[in-house]
């Protein structure tokens, strides 16, 4: 079927070639030819083609007069060429009045298009025109020569077959000779580019000639010769006759692209570089073929299934599956692209392989992700198994080599690693693998390093806490200076310890600096925390300080209250000590810029303000008991209102832990808590005083001994009477002790005597009974040794109950208090 491939308006029609080709045209590969015809309008071009090649180009209808029939460029398959696939191009005639006298542009374009595309160009000429100066075909010949100079084709010459129509009786050889003469003169007449300046016509063209009889007058001969002409193209009888050219410049599958691009170039009035055009066609076509080949994979179920499989798990035998799918694309590519320029074809094949690798890379990536996961798991397992035994650095060296080997092995199992198309992918995935491993190792390293740092910090906390607590409890005047010093030396020590501990993790300089900074911060936090804790427990610290002074003597031993001790003065001294501790704790002084002198001044100022809380007069001398005996009792009067500043002078807000108001509250609580201890001290002192003054004077005892010398002698000579008197005396003393006469008499004379009278008989009997029980037990053979008599009930009671409030705050104070208070009471009892 004949189709218009270039319209009258110069538009290229893409579908025309497809319509002109038979279904099996792809089998032509590069073994086909294109024949085109040019010539003046209505010179019988279409008629000749139809008769020679069995085409169906439209011929002029004589009834309509002589006018243009063929417009643009038409294309058809030569139906009569059975041996050699042949395409025929019928071109619009030249010199037609339809385009006007001057418009030769389209004629040149079609001439160039035909020369670039066709293997043989037929040039139709009237026999009568040969040798004539004003022949109608001459402008066309000039055009052909001129445009041919625009085609760069070093490979082969353009084959021109001059068809001399309506041959006369002039011998053919003569006609050819004349025609050659005409051609030479036209060639000479055209302006040639420099490189063709000295070229002969035959350097660029292969000139061939044939003639045909008159179509109408010798019709049968015309038909026969037309047929013979076709045979020269289709199945030539010999090489000399042959016009066949089956080495097509572009394989049939690239013809569409080639024709389109040639026309575009021609239309754009550009020179035609045929070799470059060939490469361009090959490039376009090989890309198209590669696209189609790739689609074989992207659209196949196999890939979809593979993707599904790889998403959830590793793919078994991935490498063979990849190879199979790659071949699925490469085989059709190789088949179709084999006739295109080799360099282009091979380059595009590599491209295709890379694209296949990229397409399959998605599957491979998922698969390798599982592989990486496996290796990472084994790494973590390895870490847990070996890290406790070897250092981190050693572990890394050993493990990295092992992991790399594992990865290489798994890569070989998964991908065609020796295939260059996969090289980039392998490099990329290996990079990812290293990145993953590096990230895991780094996180493990950091985790382990943090554990080590935390262990150091915990050890530091224990050491620094103990040191800080010791200093805070001791509360020396230069406590803050010592705390700062301790903090600096701790920072030095622990920074060195932690640097040693983390060295096996090969930390960067920044990391080491960060660790040191954290350690310094942590130490400050600990010291600060402990000092704030101490301030929060200021009451307990004050009580400790108070007890140090009040409950201990100058040698640090528990104080035994004596009749001449000034409890009030000691109490004041102890209170001052307690307030000194409070003034130390009220404000933290851990700022590095602080100095010892500044501390002292600031603490002194707080201390002075707080001393105002202690009542200035001796508050312990207010009670009078038992007539003449003046005794000290702790003051229970309301504290005197003392004005404290609202804020501590020169203290930063965040350094103040206890405001003046809070200090006052603590002081009031402290005063109330220590009141009992003071009253106990006074009671102990009073008891000591009574013990000293309650017995008979010595002169009286001496007088008694002198006056009673006779009775003493008598008694010594009557031991039984002496024994009875001693026994009765002891019995009376025991009754006296048990009756607790002192307590009873505090009720008043009469009620006291009544109570004593009521108790005397049961007490006497009880003592006798106890004696009897003890005697019986001591005679019993199984009797066990009698345990030591417990401390008198009164004493024990005095040691636990009244002091309990104080005891909660300070165990030391309590126990010492108990001991010191118990002794005078026992003395009194005896
Ligand atoms: N004298 C002569 N006339 C011919 C010959 N072949 C064809 N014709 C006649 O020339 C006229 C034009 O024929 P076409 O084959 O249409 O000519 P063409 O060159 O294709 O014309 P365009 O397509 O218009 O350029 C017809 O009337 C044909 O019968 C021939 O060999 N000699
Ligand atoms: Mg025609």
C-alpha cells in the first residue's frame, strides 16, 4: 500500500512507514533497499514505479489535463520484488506550477531527503532534453548536485540511475555520452565547498543510465522493460546489471527514526552527516529496544513475586534468579539491536545491564537488608559473648575482619558480583553495610563507655559524698573552702580515673572533654546536693553541734554534771555553736570565684545576726523550790522578738538555702528540742548537789564514834546481836528504797505519810518473800547464777522516756545524756 510520508506542506507522517511495511518486515533486518525517483512533474515517474515495482502510486488522470499528481513524498513496498525486500519512494515532480516558479526549497528538501535515505536514486529525464541547453530537467540535476554536497557520507557514493524516457532512435551510448557531457557541465557550474573544489562528479556519484520506450506508443515494450528494470533490483541476472543494494544503512527497525530525523534535519536546512546520523539512529533505536527489553522484566510476574519474597525474608538462590531475569532482558535486546552500530549497541547494552541491575537492585537491597540484619545480630551476640573478656579495641579489630569476610561471602551468594553492572550497587551496599556496622559498633561503644563512665561516677559519688558529709557534719569554720578544695582534687582524681577507664573505647578528644566536663558537673552536683541536704537537716546538725559542747566535757568525754557547773553558760556556749553551724549551712559557697576570706566575712555576718536569737540574760535562773533552795530551771518564757534581716547580705539568690526566716523557725524548733536536755542537766546537777549535802557532817560522825565507843565494843563482843542489828538495818534500808519516800513526800506531809503507811506492810512482806525465794534458789542443785540486778527502775525510766524527743534527733546525745543523768540518780538512791 502506498502512503504519504511527507505531506505537501512538508510534515513528516510517522505512521506511514508502519502502514507501508508488511507484518514480517522486522525479518528484513538490514537486508533491504530503498529506491527513490525524482524528475520533472508529469514525466511518468509514478507510472514507471507502478509498472516496475508493482506499487499503486496515483498516476495522472489524462482527462483532467496535465497537472501535478504526486504531492510530497509517498512510500510503498515493492510488491513485485520477491527476492529482495524493497521500499519505493515516489517524489513530487519538480518545476510544477503548483509551488510557483521561484519556490525550489521543497524540491531541494525532497531531493536531499531521497538522496540520504535511498540506496539508488532514479532520475527521470526526457530523451529530448538531453544535449539541450534549456532542458526541463537541468535545474533538477543542479539541485541534485548541490544538495549532495550537503550530505557528508564518506562511506559510499550516491548511486544515480538516469532513466531516459521516450527514447528516440539515437543510440543509447550516444545519449549517455551527451548526458554525461551535460552532467559535467552542470557540475562545473555549481559552487562547491573548498573540500570538493577539485572533486570530479564521479568522486561523489556512481552514475548509471537506462532508457525506456514511449509508454503509450510502445506500451508493451515499456511494460517489459519496466519489469526488466525491476529484476535488476530484485534478482539481477549478473553483477554488471545489478542495481541491488541490500546493505541498508539502518536496520529496518531503525528506519522510522532515521527517515523522521533526516526529514527534520533537511527541513531545518542543516547539513546531513550521515555517519553521525547513523549513530544517532542507532542510539535512539537501541534505547527504544533497551526500554522494551527492560519492560520484559519490570512487567513480569517473576519480579513481582521476587519483590514480595524479599520483603519478608531472604531470597533463596538470588544470584541465579537475577541472572535469569537479566537474560530475559538481554536476549531480546541482542536479537534486535545487533544490526545497529556496534559501539552504540554495546554501550547501550551496558546501559541496559545497569538498568536491569538497578531494577533488580530493589529486590537485592531488601535481601541484603536481611543479610545485614543477620550479621548485625551475630555482631551483637559476639559483643555480649566476648566483650567481658577482651577489651573493646581488641574486639573491634577481630570482629571487623570477621564481619567483612562474612559480608563478602554473603554478597557472592546473592549477587553476580563479577558483573560490572552490579559493581556500583555492590559498592553502595557495602558502604551501607559498613555504615550499619559502624553505627551499631558506635552505639555499642557508647553504651559500654557510658556504663564504664557511670560506674566511675557511682564510685566518685560514694567517695565524694562521704568526704562532703564528713566535712558538713564536722562543720569547721573553713568548711566551704575545704569543700571547694575537695571538689577540685576530686575532679582531678576522677577525671584521670575516668579517662583511664574509657581509654579502651578510643574516645575522640571531644568525647574525652565531654566526659571530663560531665564528671566535673557531677562532682559539683554531689557536693552541692550534700550541702543542700545538710541545710535541709540543719536542725540535726545544730543538735549535733549543741551536743558536742553541752554533753561533752573539754576532753570529749560525756559530761558529768557537778554541783558547781554553770549549766546556763554551757548552754549558751552550745547554742552559739549550734547557730554557728546554722550560719555555715544557710548559704552554699561552692562558686569557684569565692575565697576563704570572703567566706569568713559573709559567715560571720550571718552568725552575728543569728546570735541575736539567743536571749542575752541568763534565762536559767528563774525558779525557787523547797523554800531556801534556789535551783536553775530552763526558761519557758516566750523567746524575745529578735529582728533578723529579710535576706542574707551579698548572697546570690540560688545560693541561699535557708532564708533568715527559715533560720528563725529552725532555731525555735531547736530551742524547744534541746529544752529537755537542759532541764535534765539541771536536774542532774541538783541531784549531785543534794547527794553531797544530804548525809551527816563528818564531825558528827566522828563525835558519834567517840561517844558510842562503849556500845561499839559491846557489839563487837556480841556478834549475834551485831548481825541482827546489821540485818535489820539492811531490811529497813531496802524498805526505805522500795517506798520511794522522796516521791511520796512531794505529795505533802499527810498524804505522803498515808501513802507510806499503806505501802510499808506489803513492801516489808514482799522483801522478805523475795529473800526467801532467793535463798531457796541458791540452795537448789539446778540453780543458775543470779543475774546482775538491773539498773533501778527510776534510772532506766529517766534514761528512755523523757529524753525521747531529743533521742530522735541525735542518738549520741541521747545515749550520753542517759549515761550522765543515770549516775547522779543512782547516787541519790544509795
Ligand atoms: N510520453 C510519455 N508519457 C508517459 C510516460 N509514462 C507515463 N506517461 C504519461 O504521463 C502522464 C503523467 O504520468 P504520471 O506517472 O502521473 O507522471 P508523474 O511524473 O508521476 O507526475 P507527477 O506525479 O505529477 O509529477 C500520464 O498521462 C501518463 O500516461 C512515458 O513514458 N512517456
Ligand atoms: Mg507522480
